[in-house]
C-alpha cells in the first residue's frame, strides 16, 4: 500500500497548502490520538454532522450507534461521508487580528460506511471499542448480552482518501508590526489532561486498578494516553 494518499480534488488542502499532509503515518497518528470525531453527510437533503467515539484498525474506521438511529440507518446506505478529527494545541496572540491564530492537528477522511451485520463479529467489535480506550477491559467486565448487541449498530468505513492539516508555529506577524505595534503577544499551549479518578461509591472492596489502566495517570495528556492505548490494543 502506498505511504501517501494521492492528492485529488477531494482531499487537496487549498487554504495554506503548505500545512497539508497526505502521508498515512501523519494522518493515522492524528486519528489514533483522538477519542471523538465528527461525521458529516447529507440526510433528507440537509447537511448533518454527528459527533461520536471511533477507532481505527488498519485502513478502516469504526464507530457505533443505536440500531434505531435514523442517522446510523442513513450512513449504512453507503452514502458519501466525511469524518474529521481536530486537536487544539495552542492559542496564538499576534499584533493584528488577522494574524491571531491557533495551533492544531486535524485530519479529514472520506469514504462510505456499512453496518456490520454478523452478530458475532459485532459482539467482538463492541469489545474492541471498550479495549481501544481501556486495554484489556472487555475481559474484566460483563460481556454484551443479545439484547445489547441487537440494539447496537457498528459501522465500518474503509478510508478512501484523506489529508491532514497542521499548524505548529509561534506568533507570525507582518514584519513592520514587530516594531510599530506595542501589543503584548504570546502563545498559550492548550492540552486536555486527565484528573484523579473518582471511584464508584458502590465498588466492591479490595479491587485494584487494572494493569491496562497504567497510562491513566492524573495530569497525563489525553491525546498521549489515547495514542498509548491504541498501540496497546492494535499496534
């Protein structure tokens, strides 16, 4: 498989093309560091964008939803979808409103999705959804029962094409503004971090934190934890 997606009118980064990336390694890394995505498509002639948790295995993306969901049923018809992920990394204050910006890592993925119909495969993928976030946890908890499997749809989308767009730099002003505009400027890094766990008040006594939760330390960056847990489960 080629290391890069071909650049086409579908995935080409037009605004600030120097920030565009088409190699699979960069795109996969942005996807695997995320827990949530947004999926855009047209339903009943109107645009719709659905937030949901997801994960990647090879060149396929998976997400779940209610079997009764109109959105899921529409996606399952094989319509064109655009799945996006964005990580906000910094706020950038400049000497003009035009040059205020943010640092970010984003990916746009295009394809068509189908529902997984085989019940045993669906049951296995429901476990993999849990293990993607909490490695090994599916073996420690009650497995999904038949009713829960029927009530859940698992969607699979092969990555048809994709691109990434990244800004990773400091304040960048017009040259004359550095001397002529006496405005305080700065870059503020932005991260999502984990807090301390709040234990269930009805937890059975004597239980210890599972080994698969080793990456979930208070203060750990969420994107780094999601990358580590993806590698534990699928890497």
